[in-house]
C-alpha cells in the first residue's frame, strides 16, 4: 500500500488500520489476521536485507492470513484491487508474491516481471519509465504495474548562504551538524554510550528535540547554529533561517543502482492470464518506445519472466532430445529403422492428451507441465515397445502382419493398461491438489489416457501398414490365369 508521498508515518498507520477494517468487510469470515509493517525498519539495515518494497513513510506492507488454505486468492486479489482503490482514492495497492516458491523464482523481486531502466542520469531514467509504464498498464492481464522508486518525495532543501557564513564563521558542516542534532539526535553526530555496571549492557544515548516542538516550518527556521566548541571567541549564536535558504523540492525516495548506474524499476504482475503472453507484449512495448529512450540508457527485463523463458527453451529442447535419444536406443535394440518409428508413433497421441488435459482443466502451460510431458513420453514409449515386440513374435510365427498386429493389440491390453493405470492413479493426488506441481499430474494423466488408446489401437495399425507384404502369385496361378484368358 502506498499513500500519497510525504504522508507522515502516524497518518499512514491510521490509513492502514482503516484498510484492515475494509478488507475484513470485503472478505467476511475469511480473514484470520492482518499484520501491518509501515515505513522503514528501525536499525542500521541496508534495504538489500529487507523483505519488503517499502521505501518510505508512505508505504505499508500488509500480510493477510486467510482461514482457508485452499482459498481462491486470485479472486480475492481482483476483488480487493477494485474495492480498495474505490474506497481509498490516491492510495495505490499492489500484491507481491506470498508463496516462498514464487519468491525464489522471482529472485527477490516483488513481481514476476521486473523492468530495469539504468542510465547515467536518474531523472532521464524516470521520465522514460513514466512513458513506458503508461503503455504497460494497457496490456491485457497485466496488473500492479507500478514504478518502485519515487522521484518527488517532498523535501526541504537547506542551502547555506556562503556570504553570511563567512561573516559569522559558520560553515556548511556546522549547519548540517546542528540540523542533525535537532532533527535526528546526537547519535548521528556524536555517538555516546552508557554501560550499565550491573548488567553489562550498553545503551546508546541520544539527545534530540521532541517532535511536538517541530511541527511548523518556522520551527525549522529557528534552529540554533553554533560551532559546538563552547564559543571561545564570544561570537553570537545564529539561526538556521538567517544564514541559509530553505526551499521545498522533490527528491528521490530511493536510489537504486545496477552495474554502478542509477536504476529505475517497473514491476508488472499477471492475473488470469499466462506470463508468456504478458512478457511478449512487454517486449513489444519496449521496442515501440525505443525512439524515446534517452542516450546511454539500457532496458533489461529480469525476474521470473526471464527464468521462465530460459526454462521453457531448455525443457522443450530436452523433450526433443529425449525423443531422439529414445528413437536411437530403440534402433540399436531392434536393429531396424522402421520398428522404432512405429514405436514412437504413439507419442503424438500422448502430446495430444497432454494438450487436451491442460485445456479442459484451464491449466496454463508451465515448467511442471513440461516436466510431466517428459515423464509421459517414457511411459508411453515403454508400453508401445511391449506391443511392437509381441507383434514381431507373432509375425515370425505365421508371417501375416495384419494378424500379428491384431494379436499384439489384444494380447498386450492387460500389461499396457496396468502400467498406465498405476501411474495415473499415483498422479491423481498431485493433480487434484492445490500445489505448484498440480500441472505435472494433470499432464501425465491426460497424456497417458490418450497414449494408452493410441498404443493399443494406432500402433498396431501402423505396424500392419509398414510390415504388410502382398503375397506373390505362384506359377500355377499364373498358368491358370493365362488359360482362362
């Protein structure tokens, strides 16, 4: 949740409480609890170690725990996006992955598509990011399309007047030290610690002006400035407003770097569509705005999208290589080029079954689904080998390819069905589960069902076609035919 820039942390916390109440109203009796983490964490931690995209007092990370583990979270997300945005105008709501597996696949990014715009000038990067993000928001199925970094965080810029500073003896360092002492405390200027002699615990000592005395712009102007040396020369103490100029500006809320270059990140998530189609459209939009790209700026796509693309290429290549290797091994085993081709003729049926099972169950093509396809190829090939081997035995017995094919199809029904059934039954719990590997089970079940029919019906037909030899007429038949003519 990101409220308008410049919102104080206590105001953000109150808005977060209202958002919690609204979430429980939208999802009645479905929410077990909500944990809010607003602003930046306390302590000297680098943001690389913070598992949240919060970059300032305007950001909150809301962790919603649901009562039902198999809740349709995608439907809940779509509902919350629509109703929370209507209830809290000016507040941006985005959803980052809560599942550990998806976080690992995203490589720490809060979205599967992370577009990094890096260049020497951060403001040029931001201008191009704003141009690109408007196009990306029109992609069907793309949601939570936001720019992570902020460039207009309300800031008061204090610039010392060097003429007055030279006359009064105050330097820029004196101004900065007194500002830090007043606003943040002495711990940032002169760290001091007190050791408890009884417990041996060290406590930091921090002296600062209470916040109720810094509620107005004039309070900032009246910050006393001295050199911090007890004034041995007897010079008068100065006020911040008399020796400096204070102007309101917009500054970056977070400065990220990639390969030493300032970086702007655009996060894109998907909902009710596949990641591949969104990634393809993202690439087209980037190519369409190439003419607006500032000089020296590079655009890179990272996150789960690039991992998915590489995994798909490797798995599809592995599927093709596995089929080729199976064919070559069977060639060596059968000492024939025709019989291995007959055996692998069942594989198109397995691929068709995989496609139909994914289509009927409304399951997207994924890495687990492709893994299941490779598993299905092995079982389908083993069953086909049973049929062809038996057909070769029957063909050697009575030298009729058609009869041998029919006998092979009938004689190997039991072992083929038993082998396929054992694997199908074993995959049912995985296929009906609400896990990341459900597509694997669905692909295996659909592929083996169609591959079993293909093995028992189609493979014998292909065997009969390739091994059928028309009988040559004998010399007696030829003589009788000539006499009849």
